[in-house]
């Protein structure tokens, strides 16, 4: 759902509370923010006292507040004024700063040929109390090609600039006639992704290796459970390893003055409840829990439901089979999973510039693995026919991980489609009843060791039920350790692309700051930042060449400048600890609706027709990044 959040401070509060927010964040002219989120109705109700409400994504942007005059004119600097053209016409984006800061009210007026023109209100971007400038809420559709823009402040300041082209990067390599592409036909769960990797290796053994990453995941598995009022019973063994075979019954003995007793007969646990002088049941949940743990503690563990005090009397219950609640077919393994990387290149010996592409840290992002598979297929199938492709495989050493988080991905495909995290449950007993099973797991992209929650950085949560739960420690999860193992082991890796969805961002470090004073991780040097931006514009040019999708300029830049703080993300660790130029693109850019004249979000799992197009265009972007890497030693 799309939320209307009253201001940036409230958005930061939602992040701090661990709300499951997407990366689609849209400032509005009145200072409010629209953000897509994954919330239940009860969770939304809990946020309403903060002024958070459900918004209509198709509704027009709210009007800016009434302007107030100023005694002294402020100074305006236009940081960027750019245009681009798609099948829907021209679009304009302007970013500017005012010496008056966030309270300034700015308007951008553009003009084109033959007297065309228009005005667009600008939005102040204030993050963690720091004024970062003004921008459009979203790029503005304009009636003709804009040539000049004038930004005027209600305080009297004004500035003018020529409008430039965007993204205006280097054009992608020209491919030969007959260049092959379009190799993805459906969303693919992990088993299908791994089979694609193996099939490509079988077909191209001279150009590929398969790397089995060393840290096995916990597996697509859960402990079996059943709930009896305020008593929760969990198997010690995973459901797939015998827990699902256990059954529990709570029996009314039907006679007075009977003791509480637990008997175990193979896989059947029978609890005979105590009765009083009249034959009424008298066992409290605390007593039943203690009896089960004493009498059947080698098979199960009983615990109170959440924070229940254990004083209520337990009712009899029929024989109940414990279950892990997992719905995937039996063909989906419940064992710990081995994550695969496909290594591609003519010379895979460390002598070439390494490129790491990895996807699906977040399980629900079904398009992202398709980007990596499509790119791998193109690179290998066109190697013998296309000189541009051959150059890439001659100059680079490519590592492709289609799914970092296979356990969570299986859970997303078969159980709960909006699962973000992995499947490791670190929650204590009071947060581990089966009704909460969709909230368990660790956010892999908050589990890294640089700029983390444990270092005091903002944007991750210590709450095990939070969508951005950082885990109990840095690198506590096999999935994050696998990504870093690649960087440690193959020191020729100098470039990395973390593929996420959705929202249409293209970002790089720093990705985290400390909230008090908004102190970010060290910024790259001026030359390094220029290289990040130049490379990004080249890659965005390639993405746009597919179907005209343009990554917005205000969503291109360091994470802390264009989105929010994301403590413990992988790109920061790769950059600061290993010197790897690490980018993150959020596939799934907003789509312009010419009828409502609004930008519409696409979601994590759009209809495959849309997801297919996203996979194709961002695979072109990934191949462009490999081209940037191919030129690294020659131009860099």
C-alpha cells in the first residue's frame, strides 16, 4: 500500500521502528512523503496516531503551503536541470538549493521553443534534520522540449540555467545483427535458477565455472508447532526431520481429583489435565507448559503465548498434529542450501578485472534474479558471434549470484509472497508463536559489517520481527558471509552490482549515517564520486536503450543523498573494506500513466509482462557495467 507520511521526521521514526518500507519514497510539495509499505491493517492502525494514513497513489500531489515573504532575498543555486524524452513525451527534473534552507518555497519555470513553458513547485528535501536541497516531487511531464529553467523563491531569490540532456552517458556498444537476447519466460524459484546456472556451465564449460559458496544457508525449513490456547508447543527437530510427525492431545480425564500427567507413546504426546473435586479442569497454562517440558522435553518445547502470565486454565483439545506450515512441494529441499555463483570469462584466473553481480538478498524481489540470468545467457550465447561481447569476456572475470537468499525466496514463492528476509528465526519464545511466522528472519542487506547497527548507524532494527532486522550480530547469516567470501577470495573483484527492486534508483556509497548529527560514512573522494556518477550515467543510458526507461536524476547518487540510511548494507562493506566500486540498482522504475498524468509504482512482483521487460532492460544495464569494468584498466 502507499502511505502518506506527514514529514521526513516521521519517516525516520518509521524506519527506526522497523516498519517494512519499500525503496519507493516520493516527497510531496506540502512537505509530506508518500512511501510504499508492506503493512497489515492492524499495523496501519498503530501508525495513524503519528499522522500516517493510506494514500491513493493516483491522487494528485498536495499543494504547497502559502508562501511568506522575506526581508532579504535568498541565494538560489540550480544544481541540475535536465530533460529526457520517452514515448510519452518530454520530462523535466530540476534540483536547486536556497540559502534559506528547507523553509524556502521554490518554483521552477521552464520555457521551450515557440513560447512554450510552464511552472512546477519544488519540494524541500530534508533528511535527519539536514537540508539537502529542493527538487521536483517527481519528474514533470512538459509539453515540449524545455531549453531554459528559472528557479524563483518566495523569498526573492532567483537563478537561471540551461536544461541539459539526461542521462547523457556513453552509448552502449553496438551489437551485430542476430545478437541473441530474451531468455527469461517466467519468474523462477531457486531450484530453476540453479538449474539454469548448471545448464549454462554444461553448455559453455570453456567459458564458465560453477562456484559452490562455502556457507550453507539454514534451509527452507521450520520447527513444527501447534497452539493450544495460551500454550505454544514447538518441536525440537525441524518439521521435515520428524517434527511434523509429532502430535499432542490435551485430555479431560473425566473424573475428579486427577493429577496433571504427560505420557509419550512414540510420536504421540498425551497430556492428561488435572481436575478438582468436582471434576472441573484446573491445570493452568504455566503448569501444563512445565509438565510438557518435563515429560516430553526430548521431543518438544512448550512456551507461553507471547507475554501470557500462565494463570489461565487450559481447555481440553483433540489430537493435533504439529506442522511447520510450509507449503512448497516435496521436490523443494528442506535441507541447508548451497548458494551457487557462475563465473564467466575467457580467463578466470584472477588476471582480469572482476565484476560481481548478485541478486535477491530480499526474497520477494522476483525480477532481480532474472536480470542476472538474462545477462549471463546473453554473454555466453553471443560470445562467438558478437565482437563487443567477446571483448567483455576477454577483459573481465564475472561472478554472478542469481539468488543470495534461496530459503527466503522459496518462502516467498510458496508461502508468503512478501517475505523480505531469510528464514532463520532468532526470535525469543514470546515472539515465536506460529501466527508470527511471516515476521521471522534477518534482512540480509542489514547484516554486513560496515556502517552497521552495531556500529551505531541508522536504518536497521534490533527487533527480530522488523522488516529490516539486522540479526543478532554482523555476518550472523550465511547469506551475507557468502557475498563477502567472494570479495575476500577473489581480490580481482573491483566492481559489484547489487540488484534490488523496486523504485528505479541507482545508488552507491555511502549508504549509512549516524542519526545524531547525520554523520555519514566517509564520502568517496571527488574523483571517485565523479567516477561513480559517470559510470552510473553510462549504465543508465544502456537501460534506457531497451524500452526508454530513464532512471530519475534525483534517484541517482549516494544512498544517503537519494533514499535514506541503510545500516549494514553490502555495498558499503565492499567499498570501504575491499575497495570495490559497489552500486545498487532498484529495478522497476515508475511507469507514467498518460491518462491520470501520474507516475505509478510497479511492485515487487508485477505481472510477468512488466517483470519481463524490467529483466531485459536491467540486464542491458548490467552488461553495460561489465563494459565499464572492461575499460577500467584502459581508461581508469
